[in-house]
C-alpha cells in the first residue's frame, strides 16, 4: 500500500460484512476449544482492496488502494500495492514491516513511514480485519483474505504462496465485481464529479484476453445492462510476482487497472490507474463453475 499514510477500508462492502460475520462465527466455534493466536497464525499471502479519506494536510481527499501482504508467521510482513490518492496514482509500491499477535487474537502491524494498524484475527488465520491508528489523518479500516497456499496450474509445480509464480493462465473464468468510488475531477469525455457505483462481471480466458458486462450509476446517471448491455473487450498481463494489469478501450478512453492476484487465481484485487480522476478499487472472487443445487 501507500504506507506513508494510506491503509484501508474494504471497497466491496458485502465482502467485508460477510467476512466480519465469518470472523465472529470462527471465534464462537474456536473459543470452545480454547483456541489461541500467535505470530504463527498469520502466514502467507493476504489480499486487500480498500478506500478511505485523508482529512488533514495538502493531500486531503478520497483514496483507494489494492495489493497484498505476505506474512512470514514470525513477526515480519512484506507488501505490494497500487493506489489512487485523490487522482494521484502510485503503482506497485513495495514495503515491509513487523507485527505482533496476542493470544486473544488481537495484534498490531507497523509499516515503513510510521503507519500502524490494530489487527483482529480469525483463529485459523484465514482472514483478519484492522483499523489504522497512526497517522490519525487517514480514516480507514479494512478486511483481508488469505489466498490459498497452493496455486492451481497443470503445467507448473505447486509452490507456497510467498514463492508462487503467476502468469496469464492464473486468471481464468468468471469473476463478479461490485465497486464504489468517487470522480474527483470532471473531464470532457468523463462522467460528472461525484460518487459512482458499478456492478457486473469479467471473464478471463487464461491467455491475455478479458471481457466484461457492467451496469453503472454515476451520480444518479444510470447505464443499465438491460436492454442495452455495456460490454467491453480488453487485454491483461500477469507477472511472475502475481501482479498484473488490465486494459479496456471504450469511447476513445483507455481504462487501466493494476491487479494483485492470489497464486491459485481464486481471487484478485485491483485499483484503477487510468483515468486517474476515478478513485476506486475492488475485490473479485472467481465464481464456481456450477451453481449450487444442480
């Protein structure tokens, strides 16, 4: 993340709510067994996408961030993130820090630049929530999910999350998306300044091509999927370190996002990097191949 002063509120509110409920259930079940947490509880890659607001200084305004943390189970954490802070974009920034975890499954993480967050951890280490406590000028909290420990790739050996290798083949299938954001500057070809919301899905072919269907609401101006579908065709690239990018072109505008991907392709997070005036990030989970109940 932009650890100088950005940490996190999960953009996809539904995922956040479900996650909090899941954490609560985990505590209810595990407390009966006397479960206790430690630094070893956090282990592997955790994906995040979040937004928030800076309320003091020259950088006041909304921000959005996406990336991943890698915990070593021994008090050290490394991260990669891209961000959009009120229209100012930073891409694939690396950072590192330390963390502590208490037996009651609370903890603290401190990153370079003096950013500190309080952690609230599921006893099995599958997820955690947090809120930024330093610096106080960035008002934000968030939710992180652990990516599976093994990547799924028929043509490669399985590796642990920290050392996994990704490629275009990592992303394949349908990924539903719901996002919120803010347009911080009005342009000739863009929507009006103000809040917006988007829902739809993307389909990745495992070979560098992606298409999507979306519906939009830009500050009360609605573009619905029916009767006129808004369909985009685009391309994507993925690097070995499980970062990547998508490119869509529509109406003479080039739309780009940075991707941060779980090694097995089950989920990824992203932040929009162009047009920069659209401050938004998201979290996408791959849909199952068959519907439940069939």
